[in-house]
C-alpha cells in the first residue's frame, strides 16, 4: 500500500493555473489538469440562485499523506473554495500505482 492521496479539485474554467501555482508553493510536485462540463448547473441556479459555470477544470495532484493537508489548504485558499459556487476539493486514497518509475519507493509487486 502506498502512503499517497490524490487531491481532486473541480473549479470553473480558467481558475486551475493559479490554484496549481499555489499548490506547488505548498509542496505539490506536479499536477494534471483536465477539462469537463458540469451537469448540475440548472439545478444549482434553480435552487440556490447562483450562477455556476458549466465548463470545468479538474485538477489531479498526487501527494504524500503527510503533505496533502498543506497542499489542500493552499488549494482551498487560492480557489476561494469555502465560498458558494467556487468549486470542490476532495481526496482519494491511491492503490495499485504504476508509472512513477523515478521514485523507487513506488515500485510495486506488479513490477516483478
């Protein structure tokens, strides 16, 4: 088992670069940004009277468990995620990791 978490952040399009910069300053070693489209826009406008952009950026950051909290705090601050409609952030535990060959501690039994 790896001591890693994947920090997933979903924000309005155009916000990811600033958030990734702050995450790197807090200890993240890299990030992947993907594009998506939210499907809850109609419901959010109807019930919460908020404008929520349907074009999204999804940020994935792998972090050591002992470093993820500081990175996540930087993401929340940079993205103003405590404000309604700004986005969400959550973590996922990592298992069965393949592909980080530059870090010897991540060589798994699958490499045999």
